[in-house]
C-alpha cells in the first residue's frame, strides 16, 4: 500500500498554498528522469521542477548494476530538487520490464434488490481480494475498473442504485518479484523511500490517453530504448499487454554497425538527421558523422574529423542521408512487424482495430507516426503528457509521458482493493458467502438508525 505523499514544503508563500506534493522517478535504459509536482488546495496541479541524466546500471528495464543505478537515481532527483527548491523523501517509480502481465478478475455478490450502500461496495471489494491469483508473482495493482448491476456493465458508481447482484471487474497487474525488488532497492540506496511501483503502460496511459479512448478501445505503444510495451485499453482498463525486446536503441545499434562508428555518434545521427520517412532530397544531402565536439584534437587538425572515417563516408566523414534513413526504416520495419503481431494476438486488429497512440522516447523520431500508420493500416497519433503549469516545453514530449503520468497517477490516488476493509476483512469475508445473511443484518442496522 502506498504511503502518504510528501508533505508540502513551507519555505515560501507560493509553496504554502500547496496541499501536497508528489515526486516520481522514471528509471529507463537510456535516461533516468525525476519530476516533482504540487497540488494546490483547489486541486490544480503544477510542475515544481524536474531533472534528468543519462541512465546507468539499467538494461531492458532491469537493474544490472545496483551502485551505478542508485547513483544515477540520486543525481536525477537532486537535479529536480534544485530546480524546484523542494526536498524529496519518497518517490513513485515506474516498472517497464519485470515480465509485466495484466488480467481482469470478475466477482459479484448478492444484494437482493435493495439499495446499494457503501458497506456493500466494500464487501464486494473484500470478496474480490480472494480472487487474486498471483501464482508467486508480485501484484503491482488490483483496481476496480467498473461495476456491474445484474450483469449490466459500465457502472462507475453503484451507490444508491438497486440490484439483485452487484459485481465488479478488477484489473490486476502482475510482475516478477526479484526485478521489482531490485528497482525498489536501487531507489532506497539513493536514500529515498518508494511510495508505489506503477506499471509503465498504466502511467503513460494516465498521461496521454483520454478517458473516452480508454473506454472505447485504444492501443498504447510505448517505445523505450531497449523495450517496447504494447498495451490495449478498453472498457476503461488495461486488457492486454505485450513486451517486445527491442526499441529505439536497436536503431542506434544498427546505425553504428552499418557505418562502423561509435554508438554515441550513431545516436547523434539518429536524433539529428534520422527520419522514418524518406524524401527525394535525401540522396543529395550529406550528413557529418563527426559532431562539433569531436572535431580537431588527436587525429585531426582544425576542422578535420578526428578518428577513422565511417564506412562509405567522404573525406570529410559525411554520409549520404538516404543511406542513414534506409538503415532506420529497415529497423523500424522489424519493430512495426512485431507491434502488429502483438496487436493481432490481443485482438486489436482487423475489424476490431482502432486508434494507436505512440509514446516513449523512440516515438520522437521524425515521421514515426506516419510510418507506423502506413505499416499498421490503423490511425496513429503521438501521445504527449498534458502541458501542465510549470512544465518545461521540452518535457511536453512523448519521452516524458511515463514520468508525468506517474505524478498524475499519484494525484488521482486510485483505489486498490488490497487496502479495502483491512480492519473488518474477516467479518466481510465470513458473511459475504452466506445467502443474504449479511444483507439482512445491514438492512436491520439501517432501519434501527432511521427510526430510533
């Protein structure tokens, strides 16, 4: 269960108006980023500060070097603290790897035609606790998505309505325990407490999907450096999830291998001159492989390139842009093929296909949405976090959707059924299986309160 959010700072008049603050860290394979968000007394959200740095000790969403990961997390958080002037004691973190899996559990109880009260909803959620089957894995979330009345779906709040049977669909998110423990331990080694671990697709969906999209059906494709998560939402909840062990880093590696250059040079080429869409002018455009910081020095004089020339480059270490884009699109073709297979497996293809939303750092490649739309044959748009007060313009981008989504998720404070009825779970569990006995007792109790 998540602990209470960080207490609001009291150092200035502007900050005293904050009811609470939330801090989040997104621990990616390419970048580790942190954000501190404040909530005012009237419920408005504003970004107080953020910071990011190159990742270390993390690969494909897994911690591979505890000391390096902890240092990078501490560094990113300190940058956010400096930008906001707000100290952080605990954070929300995202989990992108760890064998994420999602399923829906349905449970119902007898009501007997009477009006549904708060205690009925609580009894239902306590009953649902026994239906979770983690099979040795860690439960990240167990949240009520929507309720049913006599089998009719789509009820957001059943209180005050009448029904013979009250049901609920519970969205359960599972992960492998050891990788999640490594993530939390890396944060703790950075001298921070973990308020909660949120599945990255849920956090990203909180930031860049509308409630209507989640209700009608939408696919969220989050392209990270080493992993691409494909998630399908419908009926207001995440129904399917598939992880593809490749991402934007695969494109960088392909560029480095094709031209025989360093990975840092390949990353710069991809970001500066790469594109998912070719144009006729690409064959006439030459792109320098060597960045400004690499010119001159050892191996070069003045403006001469340092180090060996790239494969196929001219004497100034420039390559034809068309050749670069050919490598990029070849890798994107492989990735898009895997995304299409995942969507088909989850039933989000053919007549049932709908909107696809691209997010994650890999979605920022020029022309990515157009490429995916043509390859998948489905409408595709970029998913960005909302432009909140105080948010840097650079963070209003797909690469920061999960980070912003973590803070928005924390502010929403969704119900987790594992925290319901903790003090009276035994009573509810004992009576909820009896045919109408608990309902009779509650009706008598309400009658006594009303008439006496």
